[in-house]
């Protein structure tokens, strides 16, 4: 009789265990289903209108690419957001509305993000070209010096006057490494090259950009680059019969005879990777500087003025960057444009924090 009750008790225990496991399994399926159906809500802050080219256009193209590639995200852009009080108010409203990720597509929103982020620890903030990182703020900016060193080699080979020039937006610690790398690349194939820079102190002003480009051409520059958003520099180069390169976007349609090439920023690769890690819960905020090997940045196709011999010089540099030493060109001795030794012989400049407050020897700038 005792054995009968023990067997009955064991059967009851087994039934209870099976039912419990079924309940847990069912709840897990329901939770997983709800989690999979939940969209990651993402908003991009844009200071101007998106337009058809330039900085904000490239970010919006990347946003759409990420939206199409990831079925768990829901993205949109808010245009014409003025940094400051307006930007801070909009960020707070988005946080209160349940937005999961806010992308500040420019460093001009950094102060607004910093003021708000601590009050919304569950919201993730991504600042392009930012300089801060906390538990829920990530700043990202591609290390573009490798590309611009290679582009500098082309500029150094093409210039006849030995003057290359940049139309800059603002003089910033993030911009100086690119300006310096461009000249170092040019000097690696033509030691006589100097670089003139005029800053227009705005991100977008076609008239000011054109005037700066014409001023550089008048001063003897025959290869131009730009850190601005309109095609005005490329158009001026086309009209005046000199060469031009562009940052951020391919602008050859505005100067087919002048356009050498430039960089292309593949923000979509960064956003897809980052949104996925946020969704999966593996994201950790950091200061992130993706370089050439990461695929976030790349060279544009060169124009017809770039010969096969010139391309081979660039390809040789590319192989050295990828296979030997990614930052060989920051090895000393390197002097600044005031005559000070900045990097000693045998030492190498570290761009770990990716900022620089000095210009290399040979740079003639409107700011310093």
C-alpha cells in the first residue's frame, strides 16, 4: 500500500513539473514575441534641412539604410533644430515620448545632450563628432587621417604651383589632424608643397565658400579641398581650371573636369552595428574613432586626371596601412608651423584622443 502512494505521489510531482515547464516555456515565448515585436525608436536631430548632398544628407541616407536593413528599428529625422534652448527642449520632449535612441548628427548638439542625458538614463545618446562619453552617451567620429594622407599624395603629385588649399568651416581640434595629414601626404611625394587654409566660420554658406575658394586660387592654390557642405568649392575649381577634392560626399557632378575624388563616409555601417548592439543589450557607450580598416570610411573613385602610376602610389600606402603600420606617417620628426618640434625622431604622435591643437610645418592658416 505504501508503495502505491509513493508511485501516485511521484506521478503527481511529475505532472506538476511538466505543467510548470510548459508554463515557463509559454511565458518565454510570449515575452520573446513581445520583445521581437517591440521597435527600437530612434530620432536623428538635424540642424538644417537634409538637402541633396553634404553632412546632414549623408547621415539621413545612413538612417534610411539602417531602417531598411533592420526590422527592429523605427527611425525618423527632425530637421531645422536650433542648438541651445530649442534643442534641449526637443530632446526632453523626445525622451518623455518614449524614444529609445537620440542621434545628434553634429557636435553642435553636445551641450544640449549633456544637460538632459543624466535625467533619462534609459535613453541612449549618440553624438557625431562629440567629445564626451558617459553611461548613456557615445561620441563617434571617424579617424580620417589615413584617407587624407593618401589623398594628399595625389594632391602633391598633381599640383604645379606647390600650393594646395582647404576651405574650412571652423578651426577645431578634430579638423586639424585631417588638415595636417593631407599636407604630410603631399609632402611625402613632393617636399615643396605648402597648404593654405581659409575658415569661413560656418557649416553652410555657398557664397562664403566660393569666395574663400577664389581667394585661395588667387593666392596660387591649384588643388582644393573642403570641410564645408555645399558644392561651391568644386564649382569654383571647375570654373577656374584647377582641381578639387571633397569631404563627406562625392561631388563630381558639380565639376567633372576638376574633381579628383575624396572620402566617402559610410555612416550606415556604424549605425547598423550600433543599433543592433543596443537592441541586443550588448552596447556600452564609449569614445569611438573608426578608422579606414573598419569600413566606415573609404576613398571615392578617382577622376581621369589621376594616372595609374599615381593610383599605385596610393595603393602602396594603403597596403602599408592595412598590413604593416596604420599610422606610420605620424612618426617624427614633425615640426609645427611655428617651428616647434612636436614629435621627436623615433617617436610617433598618438591620436588616441583624436584631437590636435597645432598645424604642421607648411600650413598657412587664417586662424593661426
